[in-house]
C-alpha cells in the first residue's frame, strides 16, 4: 500500500530546515489540489508550514512563506482556516529588516490572502479589517526606505490593489500615500526615475480617488487632474526659459517645483523628468475607472498638448541668453514631442469622438513634424499618434491637410520600393532584351562588384516605423477627402509594394525575418481594402484574395485567414450591397502610363517616384541630369506654430528631369508653372533636356541627389523604338 503524498514530502523533503530550502522547488511543483484534501496528514502539513515560518533561519522562513502561498492557492478551505495565523506572521516579517526574497514572498502571500477574503464575509471581518491598515502602512514604509526598485514596484502594485479592494479601510492612510506618490512623481536628477517604479506609482496615484467613496471620488479625481496639469505647466516652463514666454496659462498659478538648482544640467534634467512623470500620471488618471460620470477638462489638456506640439528649436527670446542653457533646452525638444504624442494617444482612446473639433489642427501640426528629420523612434511615435487619432475620431474635413498627410506617410514607405540600382540589377540579371532598346553602358562605380546587399531596416526602430506608416496610411485613406491623384498614386504604391515584397528575400528587409511577414500581411490587407470598394471592383481582385491565404510566419496569418470568408463572400455574392466609402474603382486607377493624369504625374515626381518608362528614357541621358530644384522652396508653416519662416528653410521636393516623348506632352501648367498649394509646392519641371554640364555638381547638389524609386507601368508595344525603313529614291512608283 502506497503512503500518502504529504507523508512522503514531510518525511523526506521537509524533514529539516536545510532540506526544506534545498527541495523547495520540487515541493512546489509536486503539490496539487488532491494532496490537500481532508486527511490525517493535512494537520501535520499545516503544522510543519507554521514551524518553518517561525524558524530563526531566514531561508527556512522564506521556504515556509512560499509553501503557505502555494497551499492557499490550491486549497481555499485550508487558507480560510490558517490565514489568520499565517498572515500575522507574514505581517511581522514586513516590519523587520529581512532579506529581499523573504519580503517579496510575504507581500505576495498577504496580497493573495486579502484579495481572496473579499468574498468571504467571516474572513473579511476577522482578517481583512484589522490587517489591511497595518499592511498598507508597512508597504508605504517599504517604498520610502527600501533601495531595491523591484521591491518598491511590488509594494506599490500591491498597495494599489488594497486601495481598490478596501477603499474605506485605506481612507485614513490616503494622505500619507498621496505624499509618497508626489515625492516619486516629482522626478529625480541626474538619474531619471525608474520606469517600472514610475508606472506603478502613477497607477496607484490614479486609484486614490476610490478612498472618497461614490460621492467624493469624482471630486478627488478632478483635483488630482488639476494638480497634475499644474505640475506639467510648471515643468514645461522650466524647460523653455530661453524661448518666448507662454501666455496660455496665466490664469493658473504654477506650483513650486522644489528648491532651485544652480547647475543648468541638473535643472533641465529634473524638469524633464518631472514633465514625463506628470504626463504618465495624467495618462493613468485618464485610463482609470470612476464609479460616476465625470467631466474631463478636455480644453485644458488640449491646450497643453497643442503647446507641446508647437515647441520647436527655432525661437529665441529677446535679451541675454545663456548659451549652455539654450543648447540643453534645444536638445530636449524631441522629448517634448514624444510626450505630446503619448498623451494625445491616451486622450484619443479615452474621449474618442469628442476630440473631433481638434483633429484638423492636430493633423496639420503632426504633418509638419513628419516633414522634418527625426530619429526613427520619434517618427514612429508621430505615425502612431496619427493612426490613433484618426481611428478614434472623425476624419479631418480639409482635403488639403489629408492630401498633405498621405504624401508624407507615403515617403515613409519608400524603402519598400526598389531603387534605381535595384531595377538595373534585376534587368541585367534576367537577361531579357526587347527590340529597339539599347544595351546599358553606364556602370555605377563599385556596385558592379558588390555581391551583398544592404538591409533596408537596419534597426528595430526602422522596422517599427514602416509598420506604423502602413497602419497610419490605411486609416488615413478610409474616410478622408483627398485629391484623386494622390489616392490613385497611393493605391499604385501599395499594389507594387505587394508585388515587390513577394520577390524580396526576407533577409534583405531586416535581420529579423519575421518583419517581412508582418509587412507583407499588412500590405496585402490594405490592398484588399482598397480593392473591395464595390462588387465589380472586388471581382477583379481574385489574385489578391488568394495571395492573402498563403501569407506565412506570424499572428497576422491567422487574422488574415479569418477575414478570408468575408472576402470570398464578396466574390461569390454579387448582390451584396457595396461598402459606402469614397474608394476608387479599378477604372479610376491609372495602372498604365497613358492613363496617368498631369496631377498624378506631378505628385509622383514630387515624391521622387519613377516608372520603368522613365528608367528606359534615362538610359540614354547622362546621369548628371538627375538634379535637384534650383532653389529650395519654403513649405508653409501653420500660423499656430511658433516658428520664424525667415529662419526655417524646408528643403523642397526633389525633381527628376527627364525627356518627355512627343506622344505624351505635359501641359504648360505642369511643365512651367505647377499649381502651388500650401500642402506641396512643386519645383518647375522642364520638358527639355538640359545641356551636358562640364562642371562637377556642387556639394549642395550632391547632398540632395537621391536614387528614384520605381513603380511599374505597362508600356504598349507600339511605343517601342523601331528603325526607319529605307526609301528607294530611284523608284518610279507614285506610292
């Protein structure tokens, strides 16, 4: 007859304190619910756990707390019976200087027991009522005195659960908890606040309104939001001392940010950390749950967000300015932009369509920042902010701003298209030649001997930027009104991106081979959405639907296959009503060169996109013809941005001068004076071939030269070059 499992564990693994520590992992993994059923050995088991917790050895006490936690998790009846004695021992451990593992185990055990006691009235009366206030004070003491960040974060997270589960029992200690949160959210310098500690503190600060009850919770939440906004303005004012004064917050007195520091490095680092801590606290306050409806101060929050977005490095106040302070404040401007994007994303998810009155202005300001040069992380934050804003609110009413936004998002997707050298390599490697085409004689320096190819996304941030750009472009093209030429061009770019990704090796996109599957799935899904505007258009997209079923490699595969039934239904049921969206028909897309309008041609050239026909024309033209515009053009800056147009000169779009055949001449409005709008000012495009320059290009021209990206067009066979037939002048025929 086999012995009881608990008897074997007591005789072997838990025979002594040393063996209990050594075999703790085996005991915890072996213990199951069946072992803890009522039996004569259960009483011996609980007695042994109690003796371990009372042991003088810290390791044995740690083993006892861990076994008590596992036992309480598997058997609620055993927990109810022994929770009062075990919880008292665990609480006494928190009031002494004990090793970190023992303190963490005690906190986890008490949190589990007190959380499980919420639905047991007897246990709540006997255990929770006297234990919760003492436990909360012990956690506050640990946060203030402990040096380990993980222990502090665990104590803050546990304290948040206690405030939410027992708000009335924590009402007396709410003032001390609030002071502790303010000390952490006040920032630190030169080392910034730990991220885990910051997020747990912000969540605890956002849960303190529970202590006010159903009636006072709304007032406490509103008071916390007002104080956080004042701290944000105070920190931002300390970061803009060398810029013109802000007059937006004159009515609100700014709180004191603490003692002043003479060192500008420490002062700016401290104010920046305070700004980020307060922004994290405000996001947590917006995400928290409130029992009764509250009025969100949307106007005041948007005023702060708009001011953050308008912060640039080009303004300077009059009078004497310390050069060191000026340099430091200019360097942290991108951090202000990131904080604005994070706060706007949280606000858009919280208030949703109530943010619609501000969307048009936000789109214009974020589009301006997209036109500037940023690191991939900042660029990704801007694109993600656009995607969240347009997903949770109505699209902007201005066609001009939507068109300008889509063009800037398309620029982020240009790395997916093959470059001029890629097109040359592909054509040379295929070995195919057409009648009338001259062989390519120009070689691009050492690229002929280059056996390897650079990775398109050399870092994780660049890959995330492409994914965010695809999401933003998909949302921007759903309901926004924009120029038909830009919509058609975006559809062509996405269609060719799908074709290009199919032939592209996974390793050439990124070192992470899974990124290729993610990007390909998103591109195919967007092509499907653009193609299913009506049933007639969907009937011509069978290849796109079938291609979406063979995507491999990640979670997007399952999502794509789940959507396959909807796509096939649109193909099989032509009487299905069309989707009510301003999507173009297949006939509206200029997939052939002869169908391309002048407006779409101008937009394509402004984005440095070339077609296969342009590449063939450029074969016989000297490479010096690919030159930038003669003069940089000024992009219009919104009036609400504090920028000086005399100090900022945005580079104009790069034009590609190429000869235009006689069968396709551009009108004078495009060739000589393109239409100038605030969204895009195109340089003059000459239809004549410039003379060969004997001088080398200047350094400024060399900086602006880029390889054009290619999109495919189908050329007619009649347009291929054919030799002129010989005419016999001595013939007597009249024909």
